[in-house]
C-alpha cells in the first residue's frame, strides 16, 4: 500500500482543558506525497501559513517556529499554533472546509479532548484521530525539542535578586533525573528517571485555570494577557498578610523573614483594606498565591524524589516572567540553593509535539 507507506502525520494536536495546541510539520518537499494528499496538504498549508491569526482567537506563535528539522527522514519546518478549546466547533468547521479528511494519515491527538472530540471528528470531518496519552506525549516532546533546539532550556541566574536576574541557557543534555511540573489548567508533576521511565508523583487542581478564573472574578478582566498585565502593575503586599504584619519583623526562631507571606489574601478580612484594594493588587496577589503554592508542592516532590532539577512547563508560564522568577526564587531560597528551576522556550507545546512523534514509533 504505497499511500499507507508514504503517509506520515503532519499534525499533532493537544486538546487541553483551556487551549488546543497544534503542531504542524511543513515538509520541504510536497512532491513525495501522493497526488490526492498533496492537494489537501497544499490547501491546509496555504491557510495555516498565510496567517498568524485565525479568526479572533487562533494564533500562530511565529517566534517558536523551528526550521531545518528532520522527522521520519523528511526535512521541514515545525509550526506552533494554538486556539481556545472552547472554539473547537469553529476548528471542526474549518477542518471540513479545508478537507482535512484528505489527510491519509489522519491526525494525532492527545489531551482529554482527543477522547471528548473523537466521535465528532469521525462523524463530521470523516477524520480519524490517533489517540495518545498526554503525559507520554509531554515527555517525548520535551526530549525531542530539547535535542533539536540548542537554546531550548534556560534558567534565571541570581534568582534571589528579582531585579537583576538574567535569563541564561542551560545545558540539559544529561538531564536525568528531573521533575516536570506541567502548569496548564491544572497541574501535573512527573518524576523522570530516563527517556522511558517516569511516573506522575503528584498534582494539584490549583493551577493556571484557577489563576485565570479567580482573576476574572476579582478584577473583571477577560483574558490571560489582561490578567498578567494587571498583575505586573500590582503589589500583592496590599492584599496578603506578611510575617511582619503579624510579628512587626522577622520570625527569627524558624528563619522566616518579615517579607514572607504568612497568609495569602489575609488583609482582605478588613473592610478598609478591601475598599483600598486595586484590581492590579488583586491580580498580583492571585498570581503570587497560585505560583507559590505550586512551587511549594514542587519542592516537596523534589525532596521525596531526591531530585534537584525542576523543569516548569505549560502555558501558565506564557508571557509570565513574574511567575518564572518567583518559582526560581522559591526553589533556590527554600532549598538553600540545592534546587534549580528550569524553563523551556516551547512552554505549552510539548504534548502536541510528542503526539506527532508517537505515531512514528
Ligand atoms: P491545558 O492543556 O489544560 O489547556 P495549557 O498548558 O494550555 O493547559 O495552559 C492553560 C493555562 O495557560 C490557562 O489556564 C492560563 O493560565 C494560561 N494561558 C496562557 N495563555 C492563555 C490564553 N491565551 N488563553 C487562556 N489561557 C492562557
């Protein structure tokens, strides 16, 4: 079956609780595909590459594009696209319009939505979804992209000084063991011992979706970008109760500095403080609360697993240097410098990338 042999998937899709991530491999040479599939590919390609924004909500992250990649013996470019999962019906319409059913290889999909939307794709788009486990995909994606992009992994130098800490490349080539903290709508924490040996050690439902949900409630904002914009202008000390608000200074006996948060949102029990609270401060406090909680769970996991490198991924970290610096600080400070927070440029796309690769195995 020539078509079967030639068919290789060009799409990996991670349908998450909030965002759908689509990775598209653009082969340098379409001529190797059989005629029917080539025509389909050209239509889809023209649409995807002709735009950087699709409708009001779809985005191609041009800055993440990877050129000169080889997958399955073919060279090409990898493109990264995302849209809200709530817009799936619009994507399904598009898939019908652009004749995705002409893709001989179907589409590789992961995330909860691969299950939720499987039937709709089969019935409406006449397209088969090849389903893969999201955490298997996540790790495969991290491994692959890190190997194929020299500046993928980075960390913040000097994490104790948030004013002058720089983003520096980290050599992740001998990474095991490491912890992955995937901060999406919710959070999953994985302990990774080798390319194939890992387990999910913990998680929390207080994740990126919680930040955004609470922020919308408290400030009336409507998007993640807006929430982060507000937070960047705010001061959480107007909202939280610090150790010094209770002790007048440090709590020396147990090494707690006066600036440590003793009680997140603790000032909000006072009517007066509530009246004085600005949207910006509330957004900042929400961000700091969620970030520190995730950081502290990550630290406990690192300790029980006896692991020193902690890799934070997921779209919660998109355009969110505040949280990355906070996590870097928290990992370093509370572990006396033994834990290192690491970050990856392709943040939320590893599941989608790994899912494309799973098919090739
Ligand atoms: P999931 O697979 O659960 O959708 P992601 O890794 O895609 O998880 O992360 C989703 C989280 O990323 C959201 O909860 C929010 O905190 C953050 N986020 C970043 N960019 C956006 C965006 N454009 N729209 C919505 N949420 C976003």
